[in-house]
C-alpha cells in the first residue's frame, strides 16, 4: 500500500513538473509575440506621430520664401502642350502679400518669359521686363488674370494642399531619416478611392486651365499612374524643408481618345515665418479694373 502511494506521488510530481515546463514555455512564447507586437506598434506610432507633426507644422507656416520648379505636359495622340515655371516667391498670409520672380516657358525648347509678380489678395501687379525698364507695373484684377499668373501667386505653398489630401485619405507612405530631416514618401494606389481621386484632381486642376478642363469629367474616366508625393521636414521642428511630386493622369473621352498629363514639381523652403509683408508697386498702369 505504501509503495503504491509513493508511485502515485512520484507520478503527480512528474506530471506537475511537465505541466509547469509546458506552461513556462507557452508564457515565453506569448511574451515573445507580445514583444513583436509592441515593436510593430512603436514603428506605426512613430510614422503617425511624424505625419501629424508635419501636418501641424505646415498649418503654422504663415510666411516663407519658396523656390519652385513646375512642369505640366499634356499629350494626346501626336500632339503635346507643355508649360513650365521657375519661381522664387516670398509671401505672407496675414496680410496677404506676395512677390515672385517668375520665368514661364509655354513650350519645350522655347525661351523663358520673365516677370516680377506682386499680389495683395485682390489685385495682381505684373511687371514685365519692358515695363521694368520704364519703371512701370500693370495692375489687373486677379479674376481676370491669366491662369498661369493666378496659379503662381495664389498657390505659393501648394505642398500644404497635397500633404493634407494624403493625410486625410490615409495614403500609405514610407518614412525615412536623412540627416537632420524626415522624408515622407506617399504613393497613390493605382485604384484610389473616389474621395482621394476627387480631392487630388481638385488640387491638380489648379496647375493650369487645360488641366482644370480635363478633370471636369466623370471620375471613372480618370486614372493615375506613377503617382508619388514627398515632403521633407526638419527632425526637430517638423517645419517643411522641401517637397516634390510626380503624377501622371490619363483621361478617356467618350470617343475613346485619351489625354495624358504629367504633373511634376519640386520646391524648397527658406526663412519659414520670417518673411515680412511685401510692398506693392506704386507706379501702375490700369489694365483692367
């Protein structure tokens, strides 16, 4: 009887020992999985935090100097039309004042048309090279100004619009650390949501009058290829440092004809929130009241 009790006790000890070992192994495995999840959450939260800070910092930009290179090319069949800008712009938002040294090229290989543009939120002051030599500027109501001029003076910080669209629509992006900057690289999916497509086309439509007309169509007729947007921000302040966009759209008409548009631009920020308001020209010739 005593021997049976000893054997039973030994069996229980072995069984409990095995259970404890098994339990210990499971706990270790679970802990490892939890560690992986925590690491993943840290990575995700860092991306979200950087994006949130970058969006917030962009909203706080109320004045700056922005240098931008901008290019749009429309192609349909054997025909193409291009327009490109190079601008050096200093602006303030409160009050609205702007001065831009702009070079506009209306066709590849053509000569640049150079202007000094001023804007006070209501009127556009266009100082051409001829007018400049005579000390004169030409004032025109902004609603009546050419679309190219309107785009330059009304969108000095166009990167803000793209960043907001990407953030609001939760477009996936890669986060990189480059020196003292974070680089956020967004990639628009080939089949974007209707909301994302609509908001992107609204921003792209500000590029020039041709693009705006093309995008005034049913959303199902428009597709995107190779659509990326990037913004570089300071790692400490999250203030924008530079930005770039490459986006190609294809619009199919009812007749089956396709219009392809390449939008490409890049720019750099200087003196964020340190630019003073611009003084408008005093000698002007009225072009259109």
